[in-house]
């Protein structure tokens, strides 16, 4: 029976873990202890162990991913005309996606229940006053301060203290100039960071194998402390994210196709449907890349010259759905704690979501690592990410689909800018 469970896909394992956690949390008794430890503390320990493993991955995964991605662009001659247009498209749509996430939070406010912060309902145990004070300590009353954080006096200290904005900018610069130094140094450095990235992706995959246990511990603790009422704000959060992803995929990107790429959005969607279904089922833009390239070239009629440049680059750095999700998660947690983030802090969240989405590996649940980093950067406890783990897998499938679709839209836009006329035009 146990072996059969292990053979199930990860999302089914997580779903089973959630159901078991609801049962375990419902029947948990604070007065009953096993070897002197009550069940709630056991659940808390399992959840904390999983979250610590995620936080352990933050610095090496993000740094190596950004350096390899940026260096790869430069070494492939990606700083030319097509490269510049591609980067402008990627940065623009990712920024729009993050702003859509902010808009959805303003509309739905999932962290508020009956006008009050939902921290009690969803079992947040940290002192809200301390969290608020810490977040205000991270406040940036002047927008200039946000940009000052991009140039840290000490990169190592910035990473240790959670000031990841500076570390990300350093990684971008490192990768950029790595592509411009002579041999043999460039090859040695690139091989080192590529190897580091491969190792970190393997470790991330290992950690995610234990996600069902981590989700079980986190959900069981919340249910034991707060009851099933904890799922009400989580359901609103789920709807908020799905609404944002739907708005971006079925309104924003089709408008770009119609008015910039001069392509029929419906026909383009049909052409890319095999790749989109694969992205939904695998939650991996990297795994979907071969099929995405095949659909773009054979079904959408985009030239191999554009496809072979834009789509591999997009699978690495273009993460619209991820940026939107990161913004919503961080603001949801802030709302739940009753923390009123300033405009400058919200701008910093958008910037961090934009930059970290570049550094997120194209594998399932990798964005959880980036979210933990953003939470720390704005003074919120990274442990609070456990709130969304119960629904993260389904949302991961949805946001990966948006990521892959945005890549294909980008290929159509670049193809049009290069003088290609699509057979999918209206």
C-alpha cells in the first residue's frame, strides 16, 4: 500500500496528505501526548522542518539560476536586436502580471474576514504586533531607498540578513560580465555555476519529495488549532490567484496577440493547446519546452530562428504566472497579520517578484523558495508560507500554464517584429 502511494504523482500525494491532515487535525487532542509530546507539537515540528529545508535552498538556488540564465543570454549573442526586444517583452509582461496580482488583492482581500485580519482564524501564532513592527522597520519611506538596497555594501551580509534585492542585482551583474570575460576563465566559471544550479535543482527535487509530509504537518496543525474555519480565507485566496491568472491569460495576453503580434488569440490558443496541457500536468516549464517549441514552429508557423531563441530563454526567465502568484501570496500573508504595507513596500514586492521570477528554476514548486525570500525582505515571517501549501500544487499547475503561454505569445510578438507574417492572423 505504501509503495503504491509513493508511485502516485506528487499532486495526488499532496491531496491525500491534505485529507489525512484534516482528519488528524480534527481528532487531535491537546491533552493527549506521545512520549511527553502532544500531537500538535509533532505536527508543528514536521511542518517547520519542511519550511527550514525550503529556506535553506533560497540563496544558492536563486543566485546560481540568475547567473547561469544571464550568462547564457550573453554567450548566445542574446544582447543583439532580437535579444533586446525579447527581454523588453519578458520584463513588460511579467511586470503587468505582478500588477494584476496587486489588483486582485485589492478586489478580493483574502487575508481579511469580516473586515478583520484572518490571523486568528488560520492559526497564525506569531505576535502580530512584533510582525507589524518588523515590517515597518523594513519600510521604505522614500522610493530611493528601494534602489539603494540594490547595491549592498556587503553581499554576504545582505544574503544572511534577507536583503535579497541586492544579492539579485549582484547576480545579474555577475552573469552579465561572466559572458564577457576571456577564456579559460569564462568556461570554468560557467561550468561551476551550471553545476551548482544542477545540484540545487536536485536538492530542490529531493525536498519536494517530502512535500506531502510537510503539508500534512502544516495543515494538521492549523486544523487542530483553528478548526475547518481556517479554510475559508484559503478558499478566497485560491479564487484570488485563479482570477488573476485567468485575467492575465485570457485578457492581457490575447490583447497583446491581437494588437501587437496581429495574430488571432483563439487560433493561437488552439495551436499551443498540446503544450499548455502538458504544462498543466507537469507543472514544469522546462519539461514542457520541447513540446512548446514544436507547437510554436509547426502549429503556429513561427520560424525556427525565433522559436529556438525566444522559447528556451522564456523557459528560463519569463515567469508571468509565478510573479503574479508571488505578489498575491506575500500580500495575503501581510493582510492576514494585519500589516499595512506602504506604497514603497508594495513597489518593492513587485520589483522582487519581477526579479525573483527570473531566478526561479523551471521545476515544480520552485517559486516557494522565492516567496520565502520576499517575505523575509519585507519583514514577514517565512514560516507563514505554510498557509498556502495546501493549495499550492493546483495553483502551481495553473501558473506554469500561464508561464508557458506567455512564452509562446512572446515568440509571436518577436516573429512579427522580425517581419514574419503568421498564418494564424485574423
